[in-house]
C-alpha cells in the first residue's frame, strides 16, 4: 500500500510510520509546514497526488486543559482540518483513517462504552474531537474512525514517563484514583491500525484501546513498578490515591471512559497485549 501519514512526528504517528515501513508499505509523511491540514489550500494539493491508497490522520490538538482557553485553535486542528483532509481524499478515492478519543463521552457510564453509545463530551477537547469525527464521516463515509485513550509510547511526553521521572527524583506522588480508563501503548495501536487497513475492514467508528481498565493511580503504580523491576532498582514504590477534586484542572475529565473493543475484534482484529506486557516493552525504551 501507499500511505500518507499526517502528524507523523507525533507519539502515535511515529509508531504508525515505523509499523507501515516494517511491513513493506510505502509511506509519505509530510511535515505540518509541507501539509497544513488547517489550511484548505494546503490540503487541496492532495488532489494533485496520484497513487495513494490510504491517508492516516494522527495530527491533533491534544492539550486538554489549554483547549479550554484556546477553543479556536483546538477546533481548527481537531474538527475543521480533518474535514478538509477527508474531502480532499474523497475526491481522489483515498481511504481515510482518523484518530479520535474516549473524551467524546461524559464518563457517566459504569460499563464500557460501545460505538453505539451516544457521545456527550464535557470539555472543549472532547467537543472538537467529536466534531472532527462528524466532519470526516460527512465528507467521506468510507473512512475509519478509531477512538482510543490514555496513549503512551516511546516517543514524546506522556503520563508514565512523567511518573517514572518523578519517582526517580524521589518526589512524593499523589495521583487521581477516581478516573478510570484504558491505557494504550502506541506501538500496539499502530499494529491494530495497520491490521485493520490490510484487512480492509468495514468503514465506520471503532474503539481501539488496551484491554485493561484502571485508574490513573493504578497506572502510575504499574508503570513505576515495571521500570523499577526492569532496571533492578532496590526501592519501594508508593503512589498515594487522591480524588479528582484534590487535583483541580481547567478541563473536566470523564470519570469513567473505558471503551469496549468488541466490534473491532468481530472484524478479526486481535486484542492488544495486556498493560503489564506493554509496560514491560515500554520501560525498555527509557
């Protein structure tokens, strides 16, 4: 396949490129200066390109708290840009993969969200990502939308890296324990995405996350423990649980954003490895 990857320098995008190249696919990964998805004229150049089978959009405005005061910037990258991209791809018959988020839900459920559940985002980030889903599918119904959550990987900043660095610095750790979701390792998500493309699964929305649900406090504990054990460091690991109210942030976050992966598995896509398996791989990259 010949694949255009947008946002290829990011945490997920870099792993998607690596996975595609490792399977022998041809990849074009322009920088944001070469292809600015928030600029319709820049995106229009895609209609002059020949031979692409797929376009994977990993570009996003992901600063959840900053989005509350930068709604226009978040909307341009998360909503308008994906719509421009999907329209240009539709004109050339290029199939689209777009990455979305668990934040399209309000967190009021107590059972894993399915693709049939009604989104109800409670912050700017979630609203703009939902608008992006809608824009992509309206412009090009043959698209694949993958909602994922709690991403971490070898490249870029992420939660377990921050927790491990704080533990190494012997800081006292207090982490929210009443928000529950699915940690998702980006190399595993990249494999899932490329599997779905190669199998040419039915278009639409799919949930694609790690299989385990846990709180941020449990995730921090698991990540630090995996790192300590891998590096054979003789120190205890303590992460104090706190409530959301004890750690106020500009953006509200869903208390429960666990996603069901059943629909994707019915398409023949294997579940991702457990969080412990993924963390054992992740800590070796540090």
